[in-house]
C-alpha cells in the first residue's frame, strides 16, 4: 500500500515538473530511512527501479532472524526480531505508548545507546532531544503502528534488492541500537553481487552516530547526499 502511494506521488511530481519545465526530464533520488527503505524495496519489487539512484539509511533488508541465508543476531534487528519480541513491542505501543516512545529514543540516539566520553551532551540538550522525538512518535496511532510493524518485521526484501540496477548509497550508524553494520551492508552486497553486477554501483558510508544519523550528523549527512547525487548525474 505504501509503495503504491509512493508511485502515485512520483507520478504526480513528474507531471507537475513537466508542466513547468517540459524539456527537462526529472531525476529523482529517493532517500529511504528506516521503514522508508523497506517501502522503496517493495516499490522496486512491484514497479521497477525507475529512479536515478537510491539512498537507504540504517535499515536491514530483513528485521526478523531467519533460518534461510544464515540471517541471525549478526544481521537482524537487535530488539524486535521474532514473534515474541514483536508481540511485546505491539503491546507497549498500544498500552504504554509514552514508555515505548522513550525506549525508542534510548536505542536510537548514539549517546543514549552507546555513550562515549567525547559526546559532551548536556542534560538540557538530552531533555530537548527526548522531547522532540517523543513528541514526533506520539503523533502516530499506536494500534496502526503495531499493525504496520507486524508486516514490516517479517517481510524479507533480500531477493528484491537484487533487482536494483541504479546507483545506490547505503548509510549506517555504528552506534545504532537498532541494526548491525553487517545487516545494513547486506543491501549493498546484494546489489554488487546480484543480478545487475555489470550495471550497478553500490557503496556504504558509516557514521559515528546512532540510528538517527541525519539528526546526529546533519552536515555530513547532507554532504554525502549531495555528493552522491552529483556522481549519479555525471554517469
């Protein structure tokens, strides 16, 4: 459903841009963070990879652990990776949303999940960070979030990723409390050695931050995005 919504949005943007600049072909570079990456992988599976390039941010192609392909704790999500943990997360989102939102902050921000002496984050800044992300999370309906996660955590995108034939940039935070570097790197490896090895280029950049690297290292994040787009345009 989300992939279909994205397709409608892309079609609308292309029509609108064509009306303004009829001689220019729009080149889109979607950036999929977290479940946004999964939406893009589903889009590729259903509709093809009709973008100029892809950026996937801190998301492994399968959250759950799996017997197939040796997908264990080294690759899967650190906290929600099989039925029991999913049910616990769903119960928290529906019955104890404030607690669940604070727990999300704890596992996503680098200085919360893996604090280092050099972080130097003040109590005031830590409070503001928590208020910001708890407030954003509170906008979500807990029941629908729980329903969405049931689909998201089980869906295996590994084979679909091999259909990507466009340049791809993977971004990972080495202090993330959600995914391992090995799990995130699977996307890049699937493209490099998959069906389109002769026409694809894929790379991964690792940040010193946590799961929300676009918030924790915004200058580098934007710099990497712009450099990637420029490389794609020059191809």
